C-alpha cells in the first residue's frame, strides 16, 4: 500500500527519463472590454511555472480558454512564454458571430478548425462547471523553437471591434515534459480493487468503498442532467461491468463484453440522437480517504468509427492534491498502449483517430500514472467533432485503480 499522509510522507525522488503533463490554471475572471486590442491592449493573466524542462516541440505547449463573448470573431488571444516572443493563438479572419470560446488550442493534427466551426459553444458543454476547455482546435503556432518551461507565461486577451463585449472566465496552460516519466519505484505493495466486485450493470455507490489497509474511495460527483448522462442520452453510464457474461443481455449487452481486453471496469456510455456533439459530456470525480501515491489505471477502448455509425471518443483525467477536485493539480504520465494506437494526446485530452476493431483489442487503451500523491481524481468522457452531431452509440471504460 502506498499512502502519503502526515508522517507517512515518502520521497518521490527524481522523475526518470516518456512524457509527463503539467497543468497550470488561472481562474481570475474579468471583463475583457470593448475594442481594446490596439497597442497591445486588453487584459493579461499569468501562469507561474516553477518546473524546468524543455518545451516547444509539437504537442508540448497547449492552451485552454474559457471566454464568454457574443461575437467570437472579435476575440483575440495571445500567449508569451518566458523569454520568448508573443504567439498569436487566436485571430480570426472573416466573419464568425457564434457565441463563446470554450476550447483547448493544440498543435496536434486532427483537432478541428475554429474558423469554419460557426456554431455556439454552449454553456451546457461545461457540464455544470466540472468540464472546461471542451473543444479541441488545432493551432500549429504553438509549436515553437525549444525554450525552458520555467518562469512567467503571459496570456493576453482583447476585443478587436466595437459593439459586443465579453468575459474572460479562466484559462489553463498545459505543458508536457517529453523526456520524463512518472516514478514507479515506491516502497510498499500496490493495492487495487476490481470494479466488477461492485456487480454487473450496477451504479457505483456515492458512499465510501473499502480498498483495505485503511483506504477507501468514494464517487463524490458525476455530471448527469438525466440519470445516465447528457440530456437525451439513451445509454447507461456511471456503472460497473464485469465483462465476463454473455453478449446478449437486453438491458445493455456491452456491459458484459470486455473493453480494451479488460474484465471488470467502470463504464461511460453515450447515445444522444440529433444533438450537436459538443454538448455531450460525462464526468465522474472520485475521492480517496487519504492521499495515495502512485495512482494508476487505464482508459479503455478510446477509439473512433466513421461511416453510418460514426463516433469519436475524447478522454481526460485530472488529479488533485485536495478533496473534491481542489488543491494543486498533480502531474501525470499518459502512455498510448497497443501496437497500433487509435488515439493521440492533444493537450490534456486523449482524442481518438481510428477504430480499435473489437473489444478484445488494446490499441484504444491509454495508461495513466500520476507523479505525486492524489487525493481526488476526475475522469471526463466527451464526444469529439467527428461527426459534429448525431453520434452513434459510444462507450469507454476505466480499469481498476491501483496505488
């Protein structure tokens, strides 16, 4: 067992040499003002980065933005790294009068195109505030010449035309150390508990579940306008599955199948007919009775399907030092599993790009491992933009928590 509390504190040691993701949040909300871009104007916010590693290569710098504005093409967003030049992150040409900007800008390919995406980013896409930076947008300008991560990163947001105004709500800087891995050499024995012990097609309880050795885990929140997920959703989520039964159960056959070739998992699932996919998101937050060291699990079957039954999975994890998704954000390592991965890492999202071709296939799996003690962890499942509406039935799972 790996605990981290009071006198049980353990030394993390150094993070060894694949990729560890760090996130930095600025939640200081402010009015943006009207027609104030001239001369470097607008509002500024900063991110103080104490960790030192090299960033700049594609995928190592991403930016999440949460801005409410009634005329999207008036918004301008710029990011200046410490000791570097200002990067133009968002500066539309042409007309786009859609509302709001709830997005993550990434250098990764296949992440959408904001200039041609002219529908509103609805407030409902934020899942009651639990899910931010919902939509992925490709921005190659974030791939820059290598530079050190540490120092003050400055965000500038302004309004480029008279008329409508907006509000900056918050932003997230996402940096990835491409030469690091989360540590695994802790003393003690790893413990875990099979999700399937909770039962098949059974909602995971909101009361504490004993893991043994004085540790329990509790599902403290989930986003669900209806009991099973987004409004209009016809599939059941937030339940455990054994993955060992026959595949002909009328209630939900797929709960009896393996996901990512794994038996015993916690399931998310969506099927929301005729609704724009950017509105469809599910979120569950789990809290441990004490901080746990070495928390790891696998996101299962994150993939995409095209054609008549099209869908695209998106997956995100966030770990926190405090209860209820509060406190310092914990860095973590994401590792795409399988011989031919069906997804890519885009900012702090995992975005599907191909079909995993069968529930016994591991190509849609992603290993999650946290680099420091975790008290609470949030898992988010969302629909991608392929197709833009009326996705087919889609689902993912998470494997047993180990620590």
